[in-house]
C-alpha cells in the first residue's frame, strides 16, 4: 500500500546505473536495443484522487480536520502535477537522451520529490498536531509501514 510519503518519494523511478563498464577497445559496439521500459508512477488525476481518498480513509480524518486535510490534499495534487510533467517529458525524450541528459533529467525529478516533501511536511504537521493521540498513532502506523518493499527503519537500527 502506498503512503503519502511513498506517493511523493517512491514512485517507481530508479536512479540511473551508478556504474558503467567501459568496453574494451577491441569489443564490437553493442547492437541497438530498445530503451528499457520502467513502470512509471501514475500521477494522473484519477490515480491521485484515489490515493488521497485512501489516505483520508486510513487516517480517519474528521469533520473538524477537513480544512487542514484539504491543504494536505492540495499539496499532494500540486506535487503530483509537477512530477507528472517531469515524468511525461522523460518518457517522451528517453530514446534520445544522452547519459548526461538522463542524469540531469533524473536530478530534476529527484529535486521535485524533495521540493514536494518540503511543501507536504508543514501541511501534514498542521494536520497531525490537531489530531488526538489515538489518531496520531494511526498516522504513525500508516506512515511507518513498508514502502516499496523496504522495511521502514526501526528505532535503534540503521
């Protein structure tokens, strides 16, 4: 299950390979291969709204929290829109990008993730601070779950 953090930070985009092996001078150039297809995250409006609704339900947002929740949801929408623009551009240009272009594009996406979190944290903090302790415990559990197959850090480890 995706959490709000995973929604903004995981997204299925893997960093370009960190290591490259130089071909030996006598090696023939590799045959042209199609660009790999990665399962890109879905930032379309319907998917974003479904994620927002699922998070709303899991956090058990009350009527009294609606205003703060709406701010969180709007930040999620705005962040998704920004990421969608970048991911679509990446998909469109992937076959013609050089290695350097690829890294620069990935940097833009990573920066957008970081910028998104900078916007989400204060909005979510305002909501979280207004929650009763029992609801905070629910939020802690929702955000502490496994993200993209990696166990969340446990206190005292890592």
